[in-house]
C-alpha cells in the first residue's frame, strides 16, 4: 500500500497530483513585478531578462491547474517548456478563438 505524502499536492500549483517536470514560462515585462512578488511554488526560480520580461522555472506537474493559471495571463505568458504543455495551452487558445468567431 502506497503511503500518502504529508504534503498531498507537493508537485502542483493547484490541488492535483502528478509527476513533476521542469516547466518554464516567459512572462512579459508588464506582469514581471507581479510574478516576482510571491512564491508560486517551493521550486520556483526566476531569471530576469534584459527587456524587463522574465522566465519562471518550476518543477511541478503540468496539470490542469497549471494550464489554467498560464491561460489566465493571456498574451502576457508563453510556455517555453515542456513542449507538450505549450501545445495544450496553444490548443486552448485556438479553441477559445474559434468560439469567439462563432458568436460574432
């Protein structure tokens, strides 16, 4: 029988479980201060770029909570790694775009 961790959602920014992997997200300069002002996960690291943008690195599971969080930033966030997460986020953006076109 597998024992539960004392930190049940240790590898998620939400309330999910999964295998952790390195995730990198680039944030625009306009939201960089907001990203820097808090700890998003115990594994997070920030690399500031010359143009004022930054790259947030986390070792978390690329779950629904992470996808939703990235999408909440709209065009101000871009997934750099892993490629599968970047593709899922892009697919959600395309789906949203198609829905908007159907309602206009």
